[in-house]
C-alpha cells in the first residue's frame, strides 16, 4: 500500500509537469501573437510531442494503478481525475498550437487595433489554467470555484472581439484575412478557458466527490 | 463478480445511448443548417441536458465500479474508456449545439453557394461518429482504424470551405457575416471529426491495449 501511495504521487507529479508545460505553451503562444514573432511559435510547436507523450504516460499509469491495486473511492476518483485532467491539458496544448498557427497567418498582414483586447482575454484564460492547477496542487476548492466564475468573462471578451473585428472587416475588406485569424485566436482562448473550467470541476469533484458532466 | 459483469453491461448501454443521442443531435443540427430551419435547432438545444446528465451518470458508474470492485486490466481499461468516451460524446453534443447557434446567425442572411460543400463535410463527420461507435459496439478494430483515415478528409474540406468563403467575403462584404458563420460551422464539423477520432483511438486501446495520447 505504501508503494501504491508512492505511485499515486508519481502520477500526480506527471500531471503537474504536464500542466506547467501546457501553461508555458500558452504563454509563449500569446507572446508570439502579441510580439508578432514567428520564432516563438516554433518553440510551441516543438513541445507538442512532449505533452502528448506525458498524456500517454498519465493515462497508462492511471489505468495500471487501477488494475493492479484496489483503489478506495477517493483514490479511484483521483485516478479518473488524473486521466481526464491529462486530456484537458493535452487539449490546452493543442489550442496553444492553434494560436501559433493563426498568429502565423495574422502577422502576414499589418496589425489590427483589436490586438489590444486579445492579450487581456489571453491573460484571463492563462490565469484560469494556472488557478485550476493551483486548486489541484493545493487541494483548494475555493480557488477552483473562482475559475468557474472567470469563464463568463472570457466568453464576453470573445463576443466583444468578434463584433469589433466584424465592423473592421465590413469597413475595409483588406482586414478580412488578418481579422479572421484573430477571431479564431479569440476562440482558441475561449476553449482554453473551457478546458481550465473542466479541470477546476474535476478538482472539485475529486475533493468533494461532487460530480460534473458539462465538459466544454 | 456476476453482478460486476452486469454493472459493466449497464455502463456500456449508457454509452451507447449517449452515442445515439449525440449522433441524432448532429444529424438534426446539420438538417437545421441545410434546410435553414430554426425549429430543428430548437430540438437540438432541448437535448443538451439529457446528454450532460448521461455523462454524469457514466462517469459516476465508472468511478463507483472501479472503487467497489477490483477490475482486471481489461475491465479497468473499459472503465477509463467509458469515462473518456462519455466526455467525447458530450463534446460532440456541444458541437451540434454550436452548429445550431451558427446556423441561426447564417440564416439571417441570403444563402451562400458553399453550403453545397458543408453538407458533404457534415456527412463524413457524422459517419466518423457512427463508425467509431460501431467499432465499440462490435469490438472491431478495423472499423475504428477506418475512422482514423477519414480525419484527413474532414480537415481538407475545412480548408477548402475556408478558402472559398474567404474569396466570397473579399469580393462582396455583404457575405462577410453569413460566411463567418459557415466558417465556424466547418470548424464545428472538424471538431466532431476529431472527437470521433478520439473515440476510435479509445476503442483500439480498449481492444488491443495499445495507448494513444493525441486527443484532439
């Protein structure tokens, strides 16, 4: 049983490592967008395999531990949480990569004013991911519940950015292509916020045994 | 142990039910788009709670079974698959809802030619979901592997639709708003294809014990 506890700790470490990596990818992706810097995008692409490999390892360990040990209710919840949070983090990493791809298209054109709103939205989305992981690491439901509240802010930003860019496109067709890329980036950030919300819900369920099913 | 087997069967039934529901939601959402029919969109919105409730139940049963019984490796894999496929199906249902929301915006404007390409893409995405579930029900790896191949088709369609709509928008700004909605629908369909691919990978892992970690 001692061995089992150690194995659970190992698994936990892997998720935290995945979270740090995913966070770092978002941060670099947003920097690439703000600084219009292609080299930063390359850094993000370079991390994809590592994140995917970690998710495979997390899933593998969670399933093996379930099969080899008889987990208690709380441990079983932890093992499922580990597997699902691994999935959310892998999706967050995917969104960071999508932000870089959309940035690559956007920076082929002159900058658009709205880029001042996107970084604010990006900040909120990043904070949601950071907080959802802190909630898990500190086993703190109150931090997780803050994340759930933030989600509405991100959605409001997405709508605002969408409307603003739409008016630019209608006014000047030359802005259509870069504006489209920015609209897609806003949606990438929205999805990052959704995944952070899912992680926060998993953490609350893990700690309180409460169940959520409204994954975004 | 007999009781455990029955419980696993019950869980399996719930996933199949969820899959049927999600499939039905995509079909209705696509019909709503093609027929430009708002009433069909309402039918899809009405099913959201049922899908979410089913996911909660699937997760709940999977975790409880893991905690109450000592699952063998294959059963443990099944329980994790159940939980993860439940998550994918809930996300597929979300995308059906997004298609309806985007359709609602699109039909405020005159139809755009490209709508002939979208239904073909929708057909492929729907077939991918259907096949990924058949692969699970029939425990047939070859069906699951076909789904993985289809994914590239969906991505190619998304790019083609995106390019075509872009030229329309540049040529006539009055098409910008409806075209944007169609671009978003193409992305919704792409994500449905991604989730079907994830389901197919879960099924292959379940049957062969092979591990995937590249969730989309």
